[in-house]
């Protein structure tokens, strides 16, 4: 990995999507892990935002991300169940149609063939559930795929007109974290690895914060 920065790293943001996080049914693991991945590369998180499964709110959050000029990672909501809205919201935020991305289609079909083989069943591409699975490859027009080393079902990347770049990965850590790591490693080839941040502190016994604040 190149350790000499060739261009300044932009601000980096994180969006975490899902009602299960806001309701407390599941604790978020993405934020601490993403901070860890950034720290390992001498990078720092500028902001993070949580949003539930409301299409209107997700669209608003993504619109801001695309207009920010930041590099943003979005976790969750890219499946094909009724409560997965992220793909549709990304398209709406960009004003683009959803289309079946060719590479994504091929990878999803490859995954379906693998599963059929593992189960000792014939691969039936026209079966209703297999046709439905192709929805996971419906991305905003012009999106680029993010390879998923866990089960081949890809994520995707889109760029806004204000140069905001959003990388969409699944909500499952076992899939999301390797995909995030690969993207950060690729960025570091351009940005380089910044020096590690260090902090120093001074302990003043018997002092009150309010007394020291004017200093």
C-alpha cells in the first residue's frame, strides 16, 4: 500500500439504516468497526447518521450525502425484502431510474447456481424466488458494483453531481466489513496513509473544569 499521500482525503461519513437499530432490537456494530478500519489507515470519521426504514428519510439522508462532496459508506437496506428501500431511495435521490446492472445480474445468478449445487437441486433461473432475487441487482443507472467476497451478492457505488461518493453495502457485518475494507484500501492508494493521530493529556489534581475553561 502506498504510504505517501498523493491527494488530500475528503471527509468520510457513515450512514446506518434500519428500524432494528433504532428500536434497540439489534445493537449497531458498524460504527465502532468502521472507526477501527479508518484508524488502521490513519483516517478519521467526520460524521455518522442513523436512519430507520422510512423511504422519505432515507432519500433525504442520501440526497445530502450525494451533495456533500464526501466519501460515504451506507450500511443496510439493499436486499430484496419489503422493508429494504435503500436502492430505490438512492435512485430517487439521484433522479435516475433503477436498472438491472449486468455484472450484478451475473453474480447473483452465479450465487443461485452455487446454492442449487450445494443443495443437490437443479438450477431453475425462471423460478419465482430466483427471479425475485435479481432485484438485489437493481441499482441506479450507472452504478458500479462492489464485490462481496462472502456470498457474491454485490453492493454498489454511486456518485452525485456534487462529487459526493456513496458506497452501499449490506447490513450484515460478515459481508459489509470486508467490502468496506477493500474500498478503503483502494482509496489509500490515492490518498496514502495519513500519520497516526496521537493525543496528550495533562492531569491537574484538585482543579475544576469550570475554573480552567477561561484559560
